[in-house]
C-alpha cells in the first residue's frame, strides 16, 4: 500500500500541533499524541463501530494511531476482525 505524506493537523484550539493525518489508499490514518484527542477518538469508536452501521469503520492500533475505513475497505477490515 502506497503511503503519502500529509501535513500535520492542528487539533488544539491554541494552535499546538499534536498529531498527523495521512491519506492512504484504503484509509485515513490519524496519529494523535494528545490524551484528550485519544479519548475522543476511542469514544467515537464505540459510537461508529456498531453492528447496525457497517461503515465507516474506525480502529486503533498501536495506541494513539487510528485508521478510518469506508466502503469496501471497511467491509474487508470488519470481516478480518470477525465482525459481520
């Protein structure tokens, strides 16, 4: 899978740069360092990844690195994780 570089994303209101966003072929990858941002994304995982919502699909791994999948990629990753 090809990886492209993306500029850092400003996540904090004070302008502090606390993470990066990469657009990959199958997903949008977020690397965050702020405990507040990590907590927020983990909370989103519980809301987004329900069985009645097949897309999008948000996963974390390793800690602080999140990937958001949509479309066919979301279905492949959900199946890989045993969610049908």
